[in-house]
């Protein structure tokens, strides 16, 4: 027992040493600063651009179209050279994409599942050449190797966010769907045994559909999908099985109208959640892009202010506000301005307080003008003669 404990402790110690060494190595790699940071940033911008995405989607589409032409022997024989040339172009584009992505991020590239799928597709692309080189062109299973080339179209997933959202929804429903399928399997097992006992008798039973458990499972699958269930029911009626109608209707109600609809409902709910998450991610991405643009504008404005300070070194100013006033005269109405934390800056507070003082002065002058108008109107009323009453002589 002591030897086993010593073995486990030594194994644990070696495992912890391996984890510490790998962690330190990863930290050193992350701290390493590349000397080509500018070119790396440029390549990252190219990969994330809309133009690069359009190129890759167009390439995958053209590759799928050429694969359709390749399935026709007549067309393949007429344009065989062109198909080979296009194949070289497609493979070159895929390899270039892989090299660019690995160059931009050689560590985190392997952490993305879609990138691993692209690597798997690259392996599939080179598989026919390797098999032909190793086994020859008359290899018996070469058609299977050529057939799996259709998996190249999966590269669409890396560039279409909608498909990624749907795949995420499907991945989130794995455990729930598995529970539903297990319940459906249990239900089919119960009804398969029951159907074998009721309708699979060797003397007068329906051996073709209920003769054993495997055949009964296949028959119940047809009933669950409501595919040809009337024909199955007629075969049971022709053999005068009294409980066939109740058996068929109960199973269809449970399997098709409950479990399959439950499966669809779970998929819809998780798809809606994934769509909402996708919308939140898009809003966050737009916000981050806007913040980056604001940072660029702020940096440019700081550079302008620094340039102004350098050019105005030889000019004597009384204080900083005078320099700001001179700077404001150089601004144009088309110059961009970032408003984040703008209200806390000293120049803005200075301008805002000056504006309030001007508003107070204007209001005070308006009040004086109104008082003067009222005074003049009062004097005019006092100077006006009183109107004599009109006497009317009704007798005259």
C-alpha cells in the first residue's frame, strides 16, 4: 500500500511539474514581442476585412460549382485541363489563408474550433494526392476519398455568422435533445416488445413488420414519422387484430405529436437564445469599433495640440486660456470632436461659464429694455387727453 501511495504521489508531482513547465512556457511565449508588429497588424486587418471574406466565400462557391461539373463524365473529359488548373488555384488560396491566419496568431489559432475544421479540410484536400501516390490510381477505395472532397463546402461556416449561430444553438441543445431521444427510445422499446407479443405470433402474425425486435423498431420508426402508417395498419386489420387501432393511435400520439414536437420546440427555444446572443455580440462589436474610431480621433487631436504647442513655443502667452482661445480660432466647423468626458475638460468649462455670463448679460439688457418700454408707454398714456362723453339729445 505504501508503494502504491508513493507511486501516486510521484505521478501527481510529475503531473504538477509538467503543468508548471507548460504554464511558464506559455507565459514566455505570450510575453514575447514580435519585431513585425506593424505587418502583423496589417495582415490581421486584411483577414478581418470584408473584401477577404468575399474572396473566400466566392472561392468556396466556385469550388462547389466545379465539383458539380466534375461529377459529369462528359464534361470532365472535355474540360479536364481547366478543372485541374482551377483545382490548383483553389488549393493555393486555401493554403494561403491558412498561412496568413497562423502568421497573425500562431498560438490562439489552434484554440478556435472553426480553424481546426479548416485544418481538417486541408487534410482532406491533400488526401487524394497522398492515396494516389501510395496506392496508385487503381486503388479500390479511391472513390470514397474523392467523394469526401465535398466537405470543402464546410468552409462556408467560418465566414457566415448566421450558420455559426445555428450551430451554436444545436450545440446547446445536445443534452436536452439527448434526454428527449432517450425517452423516445424507451417508448419505442416498450411498444416494440408489446407489438412483438401482440402482432408477431409465428402462426398468424405479421412477421414482416413485427417478427422480431429489430423489425419492430423499424416499423415503429415509420409510425413515429407518420410515414405509411395507414398501410401498416391495413396489414394488421387484414389479420383481424382487435387492438391494432388502439396500439397505432396511442403510439403515434405519444411519439409524433409529443416527443417529436418537443424536440422541435427545444430547437426553436435555443435558436432564439442564440440569435439574441448573436445580436448582443454584434452590438458589442459595433460599440468596440466606434470606441476605436473615437480613440483614433482623440489621438489625432492630441497630436494637433502637441503640434500647436511646438509651433507656439516662441510666442509668449499670459496663461493657458489664452493659448486655448488662440487654438479655438484655428478650428473649423468640419473638424471632428469626441464628446466622451468632454464636459470635464477645463477649456469646455471655461467656454461654458463664459457663455452663461453672456446669457445673463443679454437677459439683463432685455429686462432693462422692457422696463424702458413700459415706462415710455406709461408716459404716453398720461399725456393723452381725456375723451369727452358724447351727449345724445333724444328730445332733439
